[in-house]
């Protein structure tokens, strides 16, 4: 029996350092995630559970984001319902034009302030200098 379902939304290609996968961890299951050469940016959009990295457990719920750096392995665990996560893998070729600042493993969208973009648009920074 499978404990998770993964669907490639934007497959990895030779011409791009980015890929996107829709992950679903079934209720009361776990999944190990990590890439040797790519950072993994995880965004929880449904369900709840936890992410364990280096022995530290971090709570995940809808609106939580997590950062697993290249070479690290983290364990995603769901609770009583399915945990739905988008995983953006960012390879070493990606332009890191902004410093991330102090390392945060998990942050929440609700805690990120709105920043002004051009026109009427705005954005929220989940990982980076605050």
C-alpha cells in the first residue's frame, strides 16, 4: 500500500533548475523528502502534520512553508487526514539574487507581511530577510 502520492506539476528538465511536485501523504503516514543537489521549498495547502529535520519536529498546517536544504533529509508525517504539500525543487543553477538571511525551517504565510510590487500587485516573503 502506498503512503503517498506524487504528481509532477512542472517536471525537471535539463534547461531549468526548477521543478514542482504535488505531494499527498495519506492519513497517519510518513514520507522522507530531500534532494542531494537541490533545495526543497515545501508549502502545505491542506491537512496537518509535522516535518522532522535533524531530530527537531516542526508543526505543519495549511499555510505553513518549510525549507529543506540540498543534502538534508526531512520526514513529513500526516495526522488523521491527508497532508497536501507542493514541493518546489530549486537546483544549484538557480539565481539566488536575494540572501535568505537567518535559516528558518518552517514559517507561516500568516506571519509574512505584504510587500509592494509594481502596480496594484503585492507579494509575501516566506523565507528571507525580514
